C-alpha cells in the first residue's frame, strides 16, 4: 500500500512538473519573439568570373555584382527610376537648368577611413572624359560635354551645355578614390592593382578576391543602414548548371540567376525560395522601315495582331516574361497604362493584310501583292532562347499567310554586319541595361537613324520627335509624364516595330536566409538593393523589448 502511494505521488509530481514546463514553454513563446541577430555569411554562386572590379570599367555582371556592394555614387535610383540622394546629401539646380551643385555628406568614408570629397568626383569624371578611357563609350560621350568644378572640399558643380533632364540619372555612377588613384591615368587604370584590391564607400569592403571567389565583409563605418550580415561571399562557376549543382551540394546558399531553361531544375529543391522581378529591357522585332513592305502601317499592325506573345512567353520562356506594349517599361514612372494594346486577333490580322492588298492568289499559303510574295528575312543571334523564339514566330506568321525566312548571326556580327549598316529586313533583338531615366530618344528619335545611332528601325515621326525633344529639356516631373504618354500613344498607333515581352529576372535563395525581397530591377545587381535587411542569425527576445516607448 505504501509502495502504491509512493508511485501515485511520483506520478503526480511528474505531471505537475510537466505541466509547469509546458506553461513555462507557452509563456516564453507567447511573450518573446525571434529577431535578427547581426552576423553570418551569405554565400552565393554566380556563373562567370570577375574581370575588372571598378565602377567605371566593370566588364560583366560579376563585376557589377561586386561593384554594387563596394562602391556608391552621388545618387541612386529607386525601383521605379526616381533619383534620390546617396553620397550626396543634397543638390540644387540653377534656374536655367544648366548647373547642378552637389553637397557631399560629411559622414561618408572610404573603406580605408579617408573622407569622401569633391576631389573624388573630379577624378572619377576626369577618367571618363579622358581620350584614353577604355570603358563604356556611351558613358564617355555624355560626360565629355560636362564641365566639372570643385567648389570646396564637399561641394562639386556640374555644368551642361543645354537642358538635359536625364542627367541626374547618370550621377549614380560609383566614385573612385582620388587619394589612391590620383597618379593613375585613364590609359593605365585597367591594369591597376586597384582593380584586384578595390577600396570603395559601400556597405561591404573587399576582404579577398581571386578567380574562384570574392569575400566581402561589412564595413562598420558605412553611413547608411548597417547590414545584419557580417560577410557576403561570391563563388564563381563556369555556367548556370554548375551553380545549381553547387547548391545541391550545399556549397552555396543562393543561385545568382535562374534562366528560364533552368527553372524546373531549381524548383525541385525543397528548401529554396524563388524570387522573380521585371528587369530593365524588352524584346522586340525591329522592322526596317526602309523596306517598302514595312512602310504600310496595316502590315505592321497585322504582324502584331498575328502573334500569340503569351504563347511565346509560356512555351519558350517557361512563363518568365510579361507581354510588352511600349518601349517605356511598366516599372518606370512615365509608363502609360492606357496605351493601345494588341491582343492576339488572327482574323483581324488577315483582314488588315487583305485591305492592304495582300491576298493568297495561288493557294500556296503565302500572300502576294502585284506578284510579289509577302516574305522577308527575320534575323536573330544564335542564343538557344532567341532561336526558339524565332522558330515559333515564323510558325505563327505562316498561319496568317506571312513567310518569314529565318536568318542568324553571331551576337557581335549581328550588330556590326546587319543592324548598324541597316542591312536587314526584320530582327529579333533584346534591349537590356536601359538607363535609369525612361528617355526614349536614343532608340527612337529620327536623329538616331544614322550609322552611329541606335534607331535601327529608321522610325521618323515629326510629332514623336518633338515630344522626345521636349521630354529631354524640361525637368518638371508631371510635364515629362504627359509628354512621354503622348509619345507612347504615337508609337502604339504607328507601331514602327513589334514589342514582344519584358524579361523577368529569377533569383533563388535558401530559406535559411530571411527577409529577402527584390523589386523591379534595372540591372541584375539591383537584387541586392534590400541586402541590408537580409539576415541569417536570429535570437529570441522578450516581446516588450521590441516595442517602441510610448
């Protein structure tokens, strides 16, 4: 009997203990929360290798990824293209819109502890203006017409020759440290050891860099929001497939880019988050308007009504694209939501062609007019994605009686031998890395139809020209929006070329990395825009500690 009572007491005590532990557990979890803890290393796999880690000479996306974390410019742009301060605390513009004065913030330091000054701005722009500059020729062309003046240690002044509203967007260029490079010329800069041991002003500094990996450590004196991550490591692989395999082997935590053809392989991983965002650019079929066939607006419109662009996106891009209607991106502040849209309407396409005199008279499936068949060469480069798009476009146009002849060229040869000399009928191209400002002038103004210009279609429209010219001259935000909306209306009606889709950038990160967010991107490195908010380490704190005092 005594033994029985002892067992009862023991069981009761055990029950009370378990109940106490349960109550303690519930109380702890109900009164505490998990918060980010500084520290941890994020490791990402990237296809490719660094070339020159220098903001004015970066050669590829790997360079740009590292540059985006190590260097900063006077300004930066938001996801919809609005320019905001960065190294510059503020700026002012003269009444005639020709002089821009920037004041550099006084807490900005280079990674070696030296303050950022106007000398850094003057040196950086001087390199780009130099005749021996070996970077982006379009960048040097713009800056060579700008006068740069140091006002004082923290004030710099730019003078332009005529009002140019996109100018602010170009001031986001990463700065170089004059105190380290002042004796290095533009001709010698590409060979400088600085490019292997760069010193910047960004949230991360280079710890080590070679052909296999780059290790970046958080810069403790960064003037902006301090990142939670202690380090970011990039591992370099020969191709995208190798990066995906590296994730499967747990060598990396992130996959720098997931092309459409690799999407299904990545989706098989159970512990990975996929992120998608529109990226600056668009795919388009350029029509050579010098060809008599394309001078008839009905033909141009019929070609677009006859395309199932959603099928192109779903079948070739595995859904990773958005139907395009305008040469201005839907993520930009000047995009016209009410623009005329061309849905798939094959019956309407056939009717337009017939009203333009194109009829299949001999029953061979190809329309003719005055004995001339409705056929032309459709050019693209040899990338597998573009070849697949080409094949499907040719097939779809055949269904409305249009015979497109596939034509291919290497990427460099396509521009050199066909586009620049305007020796093509139609060409499937993809514009990417478009400037921050939505200025359509470089690609669609009639002055750019010459050999050095990029209006390869040869679009010439007086009303559109006037709108683009005025859009470059005025700084008022709403006025520019109205001007560019009118331009888009003209473009959609005249349809000088055929917009296909806006590309989507896909990015994959392991679920152990928290609070990853990406919005619309201009370049792939913009995926790190929210990196300061990412975290790996966590800790549990009492709920009251996370509340702000009243």
